[in-house]
C-alpha cells in the first residue's frame, strides 16, 4: 500500500547492488500497484528466479539433456503455457491467452491447475489442456511431442498488457451448460428475487488474510436494505459455521451449498474442479466479495461484481484511487479509506451501489 516508498527503497538497494534480485522484484510490485504496466512486467519476471518468496514451479520438458527455451511472444512452434501461483491468479492471467492464440504459426498446450482443466478446455477450445502440477510434461509429451518453448501464465502480460488501453476487460470463461442449468433451477426454487452471492474471507496468513476478512454478520446493513436471495460463495472450513451464525443472529436466510464452493467434493472426498462454482456464479445477478478467487471468477464471466477492497491491497487491485479493475470490466472496487481497517463504510457503500444496480436492472427487465 506504500508503493512509492517501496520504489524509493528499491532504488537505494540497487545503487549498492545493481543485480539484487529481491530489489528488482519489489520494484516490479511497486510499479504494478501504481499500474505502470510498461515498467513493471520485466521486474515481475524475477519471481521465477528467486525474487519472489516461496517456490514457483520452473518447468523443463526436455529431460536431463536439455532445457526448454522461454517463449518470446512471437516465435512459431509448439508452446506450453503453464500455471503458477493460485487459482485466482491463473484465471486472471488467462485473459491473455486469447492474445497469444493470435500468433501466426504458434500451437499451444495449456497446463493450468488441475482444478481448472475442464474450464480452460471449454474456454480455449483450440488448445490442448492438461490440468497438472507436473513440471516435466509427462502426462502429454508422448501425445503432443516436446514443446519448442515454455512460458508461465504470469509472463504473458509483458507482451499483451503494457498500457491501460491494452486491457480488454471482456469475459472469456465459458461455464458448463448442464451445470449452469442445474444451478439455475436451484436458484429459481429460492423465489423470485435477485440472486446475490457474497464472500467475506480471503487468503491465508501469508497472503494477508486479516486485511481482507471479516465476520459475515458485518453485512447486516446490506441484508437490511436489500430483499434478495443471499448465496454464500465462501469456500474455507469456517464457512458453514459463519452461515449458521448469520441465520441465528440476524435471521437472514443465507444459503450455503458446499457442492459449489468446497475444494473437496463433499460426496467423494476428492479435490474438486472449479466448474460448480463457475456455473453457480454465472447465474447470479450480482457478486459482493472481498478480494479472493470469487472476484476473478465473476470478473472473467462478466458478472457484475462489487469488490470490497482493503486499504492496502495486493497489486492486482492497485494502490491508485480508482474503482476500476483493469482485468475485468464488470468489477467495481469499493475501497477502505487510506490507512483504515473498518469495513463498515465499505459495506454501506456496497449497499448503496447494489441498490442502484438492482434498480437499473429492474427497470431494464420491466422495459422488456
């Protein structure tokens, strides 16, 4: 949240050591927060070579006798685009895949998180998609051959997102049709009201959970002002308990469907894909959520979304005072005041924005 100070300190560090990896990495993060896209992306590459804390998979598809070259964004051949970081990040960076597919003479294999395999296969049907965390392509090299090049999903923006105008903000994910119908029926059974999805917790301790989380009873002003079907999109282990507390303390019927949101299928115990959540979100009228995967899912589907944004968000949401999220045209950022930690004003802002949006939607439906 203090991007300019970060840039100043990075500059001082680089005066002492011009090759300091973490200084360049944090310079990149500072420029990303300030949306200085043309200056940021090269430093963002340092996440792949020790700049970023933690481990990012470096993949090689040529075995011990060779090294797969990194794609330059223009050379023809077989290119593997592999996933990295979290599911939300992979969805966000996937907005660049349609740009890559336009490169003449290039053929692609996509290697996203296993949870995204079916979704990406539908959304980018001209590619081969293998959802895997393998780093050697063992699942598909026999079928497709060894690739000429590799590139991480988070490296695509350096070719295609170098200015504000370069972000199309248009939807690019395709939900499963049958699942979409099924969730539509579930929502209709709740009654003839608008369907609004909400989520109140995001991240884990190392990704600033406390800065972007609160108890859902804080939504009380929203529940009081808007008559809607309220749908929980919360996917952590405390979600059902929190939903029960909302029902008991506020008397609000907050619907929670584990089938849609839990990372493990409640019936089989296996890690589930994200298709149920995508299908449910695609049928909602509005999403109101803190910064988490739901923002990326809703934004990439083009579903109207209010993002409850902390005063010091990650670079994805920007440190600039703008309510736009360039990656998604349907997302509006509602920000805490600088230095604030209170969510009350942000939730009040969400209530007024939601009322205005639903009023327009009702007018449009009446006109039809």
